[in-house]
């Protein structure tokens, strides 16, 4: 038995799916608010079960998930899980491809941590726990921006000097790409083909809109970081650069403090 575990460590939730031969055998998700943690389990062909784990169990959710999967007989033993895919939300051309998670991957992810404080710390924590619980499994970073790698230069590049764009890898990378790709696939049974043009709206704790032509992204509201674009659950979205600089001056915010402010105080 070879099972793949897919993990989505979101900004306000965690989702886990066990896949065997292209079939979902178990879906598990955690939703967090200020006071509670909700956990729901959906096994193939069975009624959904929900409970309220502790915040400590949420912090080490992968252990809770694996214990639940064993108890509910979704897997026979942990060795059944041979591959693990983790959704990765991080700016950079390096992260616009799906990659094996190795030491270089972790190093580059840590370098980008200040830019995505809602996503990268939780992803690093998830990877650390997966390595402890499933050391035998192949670990892959599933890019959340790969879908937007088809964006033309006029949509991808900022209006700054091209030498700086390339030297410092400053581009509009876009996010929610996994969600967008899923929507594109789901249009085929409805329309018998992928529509020539459509706009996909992703609305959750994070919010974005993407223009799609013939199944490929040509523009999106999110830019360099997952805090850009539209106003979101806790993210301020786009703020004019002069206003941000004045906010930093007035509140005496350092760079990391400013990033955290606009992504958590919106």
C-alpha cells in the first residue's frame, strides 16, 4: 500500500488529505479562531465526525492526524505513507516550481520568512514535524505560485529598473495557485472544455482574483507577497508605498514589524 499525504498549512487553518490510487480515503481539517479549535474528519463513504482538540494538539496537528488515521483504520501503519506534499506559500522564482524539500529548500524558505509571516513559520514547523513523524517518506514542496508562472512580463514585473527586478528577484508571483488550478480542472465536466476566459475568485482568510485565459493565469491581484492585493481577513492588502513609509516612521516600525503589521492588523 502506497499512500500520499497532502498538507495545507494555511494562515488560519490546517488541512490534510490521504490519497491512495488517486482516490481520497480521508480528509481532515482544523479551523482556528481566538477561542476554539474545530477538527473534522471525513472518511470515504462515511459521515463526517467533528470534535474540539486542544490548542496544544493543534500546534502538533500532524501527530493528531496520524493517530486519528490509525484509529479510524484509514491507514494500517505509518509506513503506508510513502510521500508527503506540503503547500508552500513563499515569494521567489525558486518557489514557483514543485521541489523536493531538502536543506537548500529549507534555507531559502527561512530567508523569505519575514515576507510571509502568516505562512512560512507554520510551513517550517509542519515540515519539521513531518520529518520527525514520517522520516521514511519523500517530502515535496507543492508551489502555491506555480500556476502563475505563465503570467506575461507586463503583468509579472513591477515598474522598477529591470536590473533590480532580476538581481533581487522582485516580481509579482501570485498565490492561491493550487486553488485556481483546481477550479480550472473542475470547469471541464461543467462546460465540456476549459473556458477561453474566466475570472477566479478565491475567498477565505486570504482573498485574491485571477484572470485566466485558456486555462493559464495571465494576471492576479496578489503580487510579491501573500499580503498584497485585496483586503483580507487580517491582511491589509495593497498600501501605497508613501503611506507605508509614513506609518513606519510614525510608529517607529522596523522592516519585520511593518511586514507583520500589514499582514496581521488589516
